[in-house]
């Protein structure tokens, strides 16, 4: 949970000094499944990468040929699509970038996210219909820098992650009104300045600045006035220490759900969720929580939602002071698992509905599962009359169903009774220990 309270500095401008429209909710789309669920659950825009120039090469991502259909799907939902081109650009990259940008423009993408001046220059020349957003990788942390990018053609700045709420409000006060500000509100934090880290390249030969970070800041190290990484026994690295102690790498995840109003009042135009390596269940859960709070719900009602998904201990990043680390925590915390996704639901009479759901994790007859539904309160249902639906060779439902005590075949369709209608794309979750929710 977040406990920090916003206390403005003596020099800070009043947060209410920058009234702007309700900010956009921007969600990650590491693949088509994540894109769909981001939109189902209320995202106003998605950001994604094609098969090169993005900083999440481990994500499923999209081929360049897939971008038109992804854009079309998002536009049908009234949402925008921003494509990342924010790797460290080298000469070889710039030679092929013009054709790539032209393809993105032809696909109907709404903006390209860049961190390199050369990439911005090529985008303005070869894809003038694409808006240009300046990536957090550019570490824009002051109004003067923001104005220069704007003069060169950028329409949005993704603020450096090291900025406080006061810093953002000050930037807003000193930049053109039509220059938009975007900030990260949720997800993993990098221990390096706005993600510009060399450790992965140094230790593993895989550059984070080219999209191939191995996350060495998350590895397990032994410390005895020197460091040994668990997969390099005997390779001791000295540890320097000053009056504040030794520096540990593991940054907490960001969670600004309780402080969305502060960011809105500081003049932010877009709230960005990190997570292009995350699955659809994660994306849907986080988008749903922020969507409901942006639409007026009490954040306290949805803070527990953010405990259900895989995450490191939460903090508020640098927004209210120094960023926090989690030296006591190894790995992720998660209270619930994605049990199933609703495929269909039909009435059976007498107030009973028959739900069909695709299994992702084990659940049993008699279990209580929670239902995440777009813009709806969380509901719970007890699984009754659980059956495995057998299918013909052509993939259609078969003529018979098998009564079973447990759903444990991943991606198979199961049916059960519910006392109310479930909607297609609703997500079912269950506690990790399998106990009733």
C-alpha cells in the first residue's frame, strides 16, 4: 500500500494551477492479447513495438506486417497507438529507419516514441503525419530541454522518471500549453537514470539500451565487502561503501494509484503503465484499477487489486522524494492467479447462468473465484456443476460434457453455473493457495 502524503515544497506552485482535461490512460501492449485486454478494460491508448527499435525485445511484440491490424483494432475502440523507436540508435539503424517510419505512418499509427535526435529528424522528414513523443530514455527533466524538443517537432515529453511532482508542475508552468507531458504511474522501476543502464551489457553482453536487458539489478548477490553473483562463483567484485552504506540494486515497483489527483493537478496529460513483458491478466487488472480511479472511484477500493498481480514491493518512485529499494525482497509478490477467461455465458432459467471459460490455472468445484469485469465492482462466484467441454476435431463444441472435480487442463474450455451473467473477456482469479477467496 502507498502511505506517502504529498507535501508541496515552499517554492512549489499550487497543484491546482494547471487545470487540464482528464489525462489519457496509456497501457502496454507486448502482444495482440495484451492490446485487446488493455482496450477491453478501458485504456485510451496503447504503446507497443514492432520487430525492431523497441526496448523490450523479450516481449512478443508485433511484426511490421501486424501493425496495421493492431492499429485498426485500437482505432475501432477509439484508442490511439504509439510505437516505440527508442533504442540507442547507431548508424546502421538510421539507414533502415526511414522505410520503417514510412511503414508505421502507412499503418495509421498515431505517434512514434523516440529518444534520439537523429530518429526525430528522420521521423519529421519521412513520416510527417506521425506525432513524435520523446521517450523517458532521453531523460528530459527541465523545461528548457522540453522546449528544445518541442521546437524540433515533438508534441509530447515522457518525463524523466527521477522527477518529483513539484518538478513536473514547474515544467508544466514553463513550457508551451500544446506540449503534452506523460509520466509513468505503475510498474517496474530501473535503478539507472531513466533506464539508461550499462550493467547488462557489461556483465552479459546484452545491452539494455538496445532492448535486451538481462536485469542484473534483480540478480541475487552475496556480499562480504565484495560481491559474488550466484551464477559466477569465485568471480568476486569489490563493493565500495560510503557514509550511507553499500548500494543495493533492487528497485521497488511504482504504484501511484492513490496519487493520481496530484499528477492531474500538476498538469500531466498521459498516465503510463509499464509492462510490455507482462501478460494480459496483469495488463487488464492494472488498467481496470486506474480506469476506475480516473473515472472517480475511491483509490482505496482498488489498491487491493494491485496486490493480486505479480509485483515487487510498491513505492511512489521519485515523485515524493528519493526512490526506494527492496533489499529485503527477492522476487515478486502475488496473492492471486489468473484462473480462467470467460468465453461465453448463456441463461439456463431460474436465475442460473452457464458460463464457459478457458482455463489458465487450476480451480476446483466449490472454489470461490473473483470476477474482474470492465468498469464493474469485483464480484465473487462459487464454482458449481463444473464440467470439461469436449470438442470435435474441427474445434467446435462437442455433444457431451464431462463432470469433473477440478479444472486443470490449460487452455481447455470448462463450464460451470453462476447466479448472474458473466461477460465475454471477464477474467476469473483465485488465491494462489487455492483456498476460497
